[in-house]
């Protein structure tokens, strides 16, 4: 098999590969946005690798999401592998693609934070280790609409019995709250955050965060602005700040997503951070996210990447969470000479979740008559 670097002209074929396995699809504009990732361009890293099939079109693919990192005054880069797909025309290519991804230079580590039970043994063969050891198999969720979650389980069970029914069911478990502008009743100290200018309170928070001496993915205003410019977002992420006086001491980013046509909507936590010594921020932000999920039409709140530090800082919410997963979905390979892994406490922001989750299908809201129970926003107060 001949592996080559991904080019922009490959994206229609990459789109077809995603469609063939039923994974969330980007628009061509969305692929071009991802290809233009400033952090990738800064080190000249590939946007991914492909293996061509007999017809000359890509038949296998792995994406390469590069992010900038700060450790004190030093700037590093790390890479997340995503969308590992091999069609029957390139059977076995995933092994070669993973080898190319894991062996790339210019990064302190390569990782996959969204492995499934079938794929996880493959990563170990390429030097990627399940990590962090204490939490690599842990995903947490907090239900807010158990009826919708039960309906989703019932639908998935029905399709396992009769797979042919899936095509005729269409988009299920939508509700009238999805896509509406939420009016949130937020806890004391928590507010919606929308100012990501280079000179802003958020910029001051980022300066304080990166001054703590931890290894942190770039959350600077420019990096956040790039994330928010994703043309495939159907609704903007919910970004909240925890405030002490004028200062922001913690923040959260969450995205409404719907994994597939048969599952209920989920408010997916993409990031959750607070300054050292700030014990109230993350519990308060979690209260806000769970409350917002009800208003926004989500059936649960979920965080798909949990490090020991994040788990500890969840406080009382760690005890009330339901556990998902149960297999090693986080795998990392640190490069020789990389900073100590103890300096890194990743959140989902470090992985591919922000670019690979399936956004709420807004057009389907207007054409599907079979919706889950909805709710009015008229009685909610605004922060």
C-alpha cells in the first residue's frame, strides 16, 4: 500500500468515505476550514494521510488535528488522529495509516481520544498506550430527560432486530427547544461568555491559566475564534465564564450534538477549566450546564474525556454521574524528550470531539413531525 499526505482535492472522496460508514459528514467548506488550521500550518504538518484504491481515489483515511500547546514560555504542538476509515478496497490500510500518524515529527505526542471497543487493540500495536491510566476508560454523563434516553435505547434495540427499518425512520427524538435561542437561568457568578478579543477578560484568564506551569492546549482568544468559525456548526457552542468580581477564574464550552438519527440530543462538554485554587468554578459551571441542557433540549450532559485532575475538580458532580464506556478509548504516544505526562491534564478540547461530533440537524427540525416532548422558553429568565 502506498500512503500519501492528504490534499484539499481529496475531500470529496473523504466525504464519501464518511458517508459509507455512516459517520458525521462535513461540508466541503468545513473540510477546507479544517485544512486551513493555523496550528497545523505553523509546523507544516500533514492534514492527514490517505491510501488510494484501484480507481485512484482515496479508499482509506486518517485525519491529523494539530493543536498548539503552551508550557510556561514554550510553545509546543500535539496531534490528534481522527476519522480512521478503510473501505473494502483498502482493507488493512488502517494499520499503515496509524503507523504514519503515530510516527510523525514535530509534536510532543500523538493521541486518539475516541477509540471504540473494536479499534482499541490496534493502537497498542503502534506504541499508543491507554492513558491516563486511572481514567482512560471513563466517560461521564448526567441525564436530564430519561424518557428521551429510554426511547433512544428502544429505537436502537429495534434496529438491531430489524436493520432494514433504519432508513425509513428518519431523524428521531427532536424537540421544539432545539435550535431556539435559550434564555438561561444561570447560577450566581456564572455568565455567558462571548468576548474573545485579544484584549478582553477572557484573554486575562488565559494569561493566568498558562502561567500555572501546566502543559495546556492553546485556549487563547485567536484559537477560540478559529474554533467558533467552523462553517458546519448549526448552533454556536455554549461558552460560560465563572467570575470573581471582574476576573474570570473558570470557563466551560459545550456543544449540542446528536450522534445519529436514532439517539437523543446531548449537550457535549468540550472544555472545562479553572485556575488553580479556584474550587467553586467547576461545580458552578456544571450546575449551569445541566440546567442549560434542559432548556436547550438535550437529554443528557456528557464529558467524553476525563483526566484525574478533571475528575477531582468535578466535586459533587463526580458522585452523581453515570459512567459510559468501559473500554480504553484514550491512547497516547509521547515523543522522546517530551514534557512529563504529569504536566498534562487533558479535557475533550485536546481531542477531536469539537470537529467530529454531529451537530444538531437544524433542517430536520422543520420537516420531521415525530418529535420528543418539547418545552416553552418563555418562562426562563436571562442571565
